[in-house]
């Protein structure tokens, strides 16, 4: 295992390629098991960086905080299952990492702008055009963009009501 | 075939590490390994694809300036380079063999619509999809 980090993690930027490569490993692990809980301590361990600095380093490297990245991956998987399977929506929610249908439905709607059921109905009505490209690349390309926190998005859309925090949705 | 794409290059963080990976772990062969000072033109070939070379190039001056080289190294390490696809006859067998050799898989084989695919990365961070296409 490479160790390009030194002991001044707090001072260094996230631009060291060795460290970026290790941060990528944490991103890969979330990609491969987005239904699992990914607390910062677990991700930091994968990347061999300090838990105190992991979230900032990840955001510097990939542009979004790790928990928000995980949310987009879960929604991406859920949209694929809604589109391509006949699984009940509750099963999809549980399989993609949510503990309740309510939280899943609310987060899905906040991010995509429609309910899981409406999304499924709309997809059913559309012909599939991208069958020639490898599925994962298509999936990644259609990943929901989440440039602001879910809670912020929710706040903006509802008018400044009392916003739930994004971390509420995470294990 | 006399016309077509002959070389496509990857940027790698370390050419020695890349060579060891593509040759020892993936089973590619060295096609050209030519040095001129700090510059090294390094290409490998899939054993069943003699008309195509995969270049393993280091972003470095004077080909690119130092700051650009650093930015490219960061992009590679972040997995931000374009998709690569390796076609195989038997994805699960290749997966077992390569995993045994120490290849870092990011997705184990999954069957989708008759295709089987897995994902791995080279030491630099370049991401490969390994694809067994549906037969017929």
C-alpha cells in the first residue's frame, strides 16, 4: 500500500495523486455497495486518511461530500430498479439502503422531482434507446446531479420552512 | 488490415508499475519500450490483438508542462479518465484469475441482459469494464 501522506494531513491539500488514488478507493467501495452504511470512519479507513479530514478531502477531490455522493448512487440504483424490474417500491427502498419507504420516497422526490411511482410509470411509457452502451456508463451518465444538499433543495422548494438536515437520511 | 486505429494511450502514474500490471497481471505483451532521456514510449498489446497497441504514457514535461502533468496525474488518480472496455470470453473465469493475481476489482461479475461484466482499476486509477458479450 502506498503512503504518500506524511503526518501533516491537516495542512495538505487533496491533490497528492497517491492520496487521491486512495480516496478513489473509498468512492469505489461506495459504488460497489451503496446499500451499505458508509460512516466516515469506515470510508477513512479504506482511504488510509484521518477520519477528521476525510470528508473535506473527498469533497475537494470529487466535488461533493461523501454522504451526498452516496445518496446519488442510491437514487441511481433505485431509478434503475424502478425502470428495469417489477420489484415493489418498498423492496427497492430497502435494497438500496433506506430504512423506510417514507424516507426513500421523500428523498427520491427531492432529488428527481417526482415520486418513485410516477418515475416508474413514466419510464414504462418510454422506449429504450441506449441499449448499445454498457449499462454502467449509461447509468452513471444519467446519475442525478446533486450540487446542493438535499435539505437545501427541499428548503428552496418549500420556502424557508424548518429544514431537516441531510444527515437525517443517512445511516 | 492496413488502416485503422493503431495506438491508443493511457496516462499512468508510474510506467514501471503499469508495465508490471498490464503484463504480469493482465497477460498483455510488451510491444515497444523505448527510452530517450526521461521520456519513455511504452506500449503493450493484447495477445489476441496484434494490430492494436495500448500506450502506457506518463504525463510529464516536455510533452506537457509540469502543472499540466500534475493535473493529469490527479485526474487519473481520481478515476476521471474515459471508459475502457476489455472484452473476454469468460468474465467469471477471468475475474477469478485476475483477482488471484491481485487485480483491484471494483465490481464483481454481474449478468445483465445476457452479458456478464466486472470492473477493475489499474494501479494508476484507470477504470476498466471487463465484458463478456452475449453470444449469438
